[in-house]
C-alpha cells in the first residue's frame, strides 16, 4: 500500500462538524464523488467501463439538477491512454510490416510496455471528452482541472484553485478533477506553506480528501471495487463489512492488498477518509462496480440508505443493529434449549409485569399520545392504535397466560416417525425459525404479544417500532427483558432504537430469517418490496367484505355489520365493503341497515351498481379496493352469492370475508369457494384474531398461501427439521447389489413435547 502520510496533530475544523448519522446525508449540499481506477477501468485494465461510467454520470447529474454542488475526482486517464496507444502502436507495426514484407501475412506483433505518464498524457483529453459528452445529455456543463501536490502546497496556487472551483460551482458546472499524472512530481515534504500538517497528494484518495477539506465539502463518496471496509481482507473467512467506522478503530481491522489497478489500497482510503472526517467532511466508501447497485449507489448514499462504510465521529451509546442481531441469535439458541415449562414461566412473568407496572406503562403511553397530538402527524386510526388502556393491558395479560399454557404442548414436538430400515429411524420435529424481525407502527401492544410468541417458540427477536410509540415501546421492552432474565436470556429480544431505516434492516438477509410487518398497507408493501432476500409473512391490506344474502336474518345482519365495522374500525379485520343482494334493496331490512350505519356515524360510499339504483346517492367510491380504517365503508349490490364471491376475488385482499344467510347450502358454497385466509358464516369479521381463535396472541394475519395463513400464532413461528438415527448405515447398502432394503414403516408418535 502507498500510505497517506499525515501527523497525529488535530486539524482545525474548517466548516463545522461532519454528519453524525446516515439519515442526515440528505442534507448534503456540496458532494465530491471519487471514482477509483477499478470503477472506471475495464477488467482488462485497457479502456473504460463505459456502461458503469454512464450510470454514475446519470446519478451525479440527478443530484446536480436537484440543486446540489457536485464534483468528481476521477481516475481513468492511464487506462484510456493505454487503449489508445496500444491501438496506435499495433496500427503502426502492421503498416511497417506490410511495407517491408512481400506477403500480406503479418508476423506476430507484441506491444511494448507502456509508460504510465505517456498513457496519462494520451488519455486525458479523451477521458474528458467522454465526460463532456455524457453530461451534455443532461444539459450539464463540465470543466477539467488537473492538479499536483504543489497546487496545494503553494499558497497562491491553492487560492487560485479554490477560487476557480467556487466560480465553477456558482455557474452550475461540474468540475472534473484528476492528478496530472503526465507530469506528477515526487511527493513533497508533508506540510504546506502555513505549516499545517496535511496529507500528500499521492493518489486520488488523498486528492479527494484534500479537496473535500479545502472546499468545505459536506460529503465525500469514495467508490471502489469492494462493498466498503471490512474488519479483515474481503473474501477471507468471517470477514464482516463494517457499517460505521469511527476514528480509533484502525486497530480492529486487518488490511489486505491494494486494488488490481491504481496505486491506493484500502489502508490509504481509510487514512484519507479519516483525514477528511477530521476536517469536517462526512465520508462513505462503497462499491461502484457491482452491477446490482451501480445504477443507484450514489443516490442511495445521499438518501441515507445503508450502503458501504460510513465514517462517523459520533459513536452511539448502544450496540449496532448487527451486534444486536448477533446477541439475539446467541441468546435465542439458549432460549430454544429451555424446557417448555421454563419458557412458560417467562411469559407468565411478563403477564404479571404488565399488570404490576400498569401505571408506568400508561404514563409512558400518555407521553406518546400527547406528542402525537402536538405534532398532528398521525391520522385518527393510527392514534387509536397508539392508545393503551387498563382494559387493553388486562386483555394482553390474559392472552399471554393462555399462550403460556398452550405452548407447553405445541412446541418442540415430533410430527412423524418412520422406520426407514432395520435400526434406522427418522423423525420430523418442530424447531424455531431462528431470528425474527417484526416491524410495527403505532400499536405498542404488539410488542408484548410478539415477544411472548417468540419466547414460546424459542425464536430470537428484533423489534422495530414506530417512533410515535417510542416511550411506550421502551418500557414494554424493559419489562420483556426483565421477564427473560429469570432464565438468563434477556438478550434474546432486542428493540432496535437506532436510526435504522426499514429498507436497511430488510437487507440483513444473512442475519434475519423472517420479517413480519405489522402496520399500514403502505408499510407492508414497502417491506415486501425491500426484503428481496428474506421471507415476509403478512398482508398488505385488510379489505374485508360482509355479504348479506337474500336469505339473511335481519337481526343477525344488523349485529354482524355493526360489529364488523364499528367495534374497532382501525383494525385490519374490520369490514370495508358491504355487499347486499339485489333483492334486499328497498326492503325494511335494507332501510334498517342504512339507519344503523347512520346512527353509528359511518360515512357511506356507493359502489357503481349501488349508485345506479339511487336518485340521490352517497359519493361514488373512487376504488372498490379501498381500506378505510375508519368509520367509512363502501356499499355495493350483487345479483347472487356467486356474484359476491366473484366480487371478493376481484377486489378483496384475501384477508377475511363473511356471509350472512340462513341458507346452509348457500353458506357452505360460500365457505368453500371464497379463497381468503378467513371465511365466516353468520359471524363478525372481527373474530379474525389470534387471541379470539385461542392462539393466545398473534404476530399478525397472513394472506400468503405457503407456510402460515390467517392469524399466525405459535405454530406459524415454527419450522421443521429431520433427525435420522442409525448404526453406521450407508446408502450403498441399499443399492440393487446391496444387502439391505428400505422398509418405510410408520412408527407411533409419542405424546407430549420433548427437548
């Protein structure tokens, strides 16, 4: 490695402090993007990676057009010149050989080793012309600046450079800066004319850092051919990408060899980054060559997404989310090894704490409610979900005790046993999934419910709650850890309180085994989109229907509609669309339904067919796929039970759908045909709930068609593994020439659980 030299004395901050958190990077006004040789150079080191460079230019242009001041420090002149000179030399050799040979056949031609300075001189103009052409597509002008170390050490030259760059930025021009490799002199002593200790401009890493401090840049993005900084050389066993790097952490990492091209290795990048950080510039080292992310790596960084290694001077008081996940997984394995009775004791302890610490919980919830009211950012349905009460806490405690009892017989059990052959037995047993990530908004009562299910099933758990419930979540998590501590597994459940974005958590595919979102359809859809490498269990919408058949009982219909819509309209299992058989229009039953909804202050929206029957109708619905989450619903008319089924399949979300009828044959057809997670006959849609189903609690309701479906309780958080017990058996013994035969006999499954 060519190390970047600087002394240990502190550099005075030239422009305030660097950003402390990734989320603040959105505020970056002036940005330097450093493109390493490996980023702009082709794999054969001769010529440029044009597609990669084009996508980088596009991102820089997007940010420039947002009003930011962008600068590029680029490599690539040597590679571009090498390609050009090789072509010229080969062309020259072929002409000379053709002139001196009586035959048209050419001998093998070899290209001499090309001197780097000559390549740089030949390639610089072409590189700049390429940048100019690419940026012109976005109506952006560029300007070239070539510098050497002397331009920073000579006071007048440095002032001139500073003035030129500021003038270019003022005119909305993107400066493209490079070391003047054609005439670059040897490094000069490591101090400038003022005696301030600075790094020497030996490579583009140090150039970018020096430039960033000189120009008071907010953010330096250094793109290389690795994902970021690792604690040991990338590719080695157990090498882990470092999310955030702090000054003083150098001793915790081992540097490997430098890049395949260029002269700066990772150690040089780190030293340059730390120097820039000390000067007040935030730094991120990231991969600019990965085809999966190249097209958005720069914009992702500026948006605050977890990309590459972020250099920060502010070290958080608690562990990182990666460390929390490791802690949870380790403690979760101990939790899984506890006896079911011990896990039940933890859950019962948590239930007791919810009752004993009721006042503390409600006081914390009051703070969250008051803050939400002051800010005014939450809709009324979310306010309702945020609120806790004594009744809710009592109901929670009852559900947890119920779960503690039922879990003793439903976890760690044998599903099947088979005698494969003599003295060779196979068992399929239930086991925990591993590490769960539950992301929820507004509903703090979700925390103890999900925690209890994780405890009962032996799963480690990461919880990410909305900031609107931060005070309530904090006290509930403390009580959960207090309960876990009675068997020494307090770390098995972690509350993510850092500024982690949901998308960043969804990228931890090597650490998290299942994501369970609890919240709005927008939240769930966002998680399903972001979690490309982790399974997601849940539903994006709760568009539940109640169909009133022509043979319905008026009393049952009124009660079911009222409960389904009005009991808790913010719930995902609340009715959103009321389907009414055509024969019921203009009947006393229909009038009573409308009167009841008006009395309950339910705002009615008319479906297209319902609106066509009315002279003066309510506002026509904009979409039949609307989840209101409030005292609103849509009414639509259908011709038959089959018509209702077709409507549900077209506009529903496969959550919960209800038929109200006294005709048993019609009801059974509806129950069989409707393809939803929950289908009810003469019962409110609000029964779609883990507690009401006797599961004790639920992590959510799943509308998926694999793994778990409907209210997901304890069973949905278990998977299976196969255990084979033999005595030296080998597959070869069961071949045609072997001495053994398969039996595949079922063996009775023992009752009860095991560990």
